[in-house]
C-alpha cells in the first residue's frame, strides 16, 4: 500500500511539474530568424495581407485613401498590376481561393472579391466584427479579427463554420494579425510585437514563436511594425516584411532567443 501511495504521489508531483513548466516563459520556445535573401519592397506599402502564388507576390495594403491590392515581382519589387479601394475603406488581409482573391476591410464589415489573374472586381461579401488577416488551408478560409480567436469560413459562401481559440502557455494570444498556412500550421503576426506565432490548427496552442525584431528599418514610425508572411510551398521559402518596410526578407528559423514580448504574452499580462 505504501508503495502504491508513493507511486501516486510521484505521479501527482510529476503532473504538477509539467503544469508549472507549461506555465513558465520557457514553455513555448522563441527562435530568431536568419536572413537567406533580401528583396526590394515598396516603402510606402502599408502591408496588411501577403501571399505567394505562381511565382508572384500578392499584397494587400491598408490606410484610408491608399488601400488596395497588387501583384508584385518578387525579384525586383516591381508592381505589375494593382487596384485601389475607395475611401473610406481600410484594406486588410487577402487570400486566394481557386480563381478568386478575397479581401477584408478593418471596421466596415465589408469584403471584396476579385479575379486572381486580372484583379477585376467580382463581387463583395459581409461579415461581423473586424477584419484583420486571412489565409486558407484547402478547406476553409481562416480569418483573424484582432482577438485571440480565429474564424474558419466556408470558402464558397464565406459563412462562418467554426472558431479556434489561440493560446500560448495557457494565455490567450490577442491581436492576431496577418496569417499564412505553412505545412499544416498557422503562422500569425502578433500586432505591435516582433513575434510570429506558429499555431497548431487542431488545438490552438502556439508551438513556437519567431522573433523578427532584427529585421526592418532601425528607425521607424510607431505603426511601421512587422506584418506580412508569405510562403512558397514548392521551394519551401518563407518571406516576411512589415508596414512601410523597404525590404522583404526570405528567412529561416535561427537559434533560440529571449523575448520580452513572448514572456509578457505567456504570463497572461498583455
């Protein structure tokens, strides 16, 4: 009986130890990034959405009066084609689905549909709440709205299907922004931080963070934060940029780093 009690006590202590580990800043690792290549990026582009398709970058830009969508040649940064959103719309995330491109806006609860090849208007749609970032996993459109909850939408009707609560170390991760689906995971910029969260789409748990704080202009405006993730699935290339950044970077995961932003997130104090 004593032996059984000792085993049970050990198991309880072990479980408590794992719980404490999961609630410490070290519970979710943070990695820096290594720059593989650097490309030109329009320093006037207030990047809100970004994805890579058929050798080109597609970018959605924000701010009232200068929002729009564009196709960009990766190697040179040349804008090959673009379309503007009229005021008062503030453009946000974009995503490709079949032959269409979807774009959401910040506070107007209005989304727009374009032809993916020609960027010609094809319609519009509506949703509740705010629109921030978008991506897709082959089955659903995934939308962020500035909270810690991601929405999964039917890609044909854009009706809501389900939601996913995102946590790191047990703490809700709010201000999820630009999104990208990468090898079965959701990557998300966290607004006003240098962090990109790698999220398990089944549990909503952040598996790790990438810290891109070493990238971008050293002197920048308060709104010129990291935002924009694109992935070339064929060549396994990851690209990141920011609002009004003059460069877009191809990066890969580096070594572990310390991050005050991550510690704050994982202590539930943000």
